[in-house]
């Protein structure tokens, strides 16, 4: 090992510090994404033009429930 070459434990410590910095950056981006999604959802809930956002699931689905649209195999009523 030369004078300028860091010891293995120093290299490991630097690598861990870089990992911590990267995780902190990702955390900050994720928190920003979550906040943006929350604000977007709240805006959609206030907008009556957005089907389903204000608690009208029938309007959001655009028709009858899936079980009514697609009868099961062997269903004689179809």
C-alpha cells in the first residue's frame, strides 16, 4: 500500500458516504413526487369534470360493472 492509497476501511467509509448521499437525493425526489401527486389528486377531486375523482364511481367506470358486461362461460342468459 502506498502513502496516497486509502486504506480499505477508508475506501469503504467513502463509498458508504456516497451511498447515503444518493439515498438522501432519491428520498428528496420521491417526497417531491408524492407531494405533486397529492396536489394533483386534490385538484382533480375539486374538478367536477374529472369522473370518479369526486366520489362518483359509476360515472368513472363508464357503464355497468364488469360482471354485467361479460357473462361467465355457460351462462345461458347471454
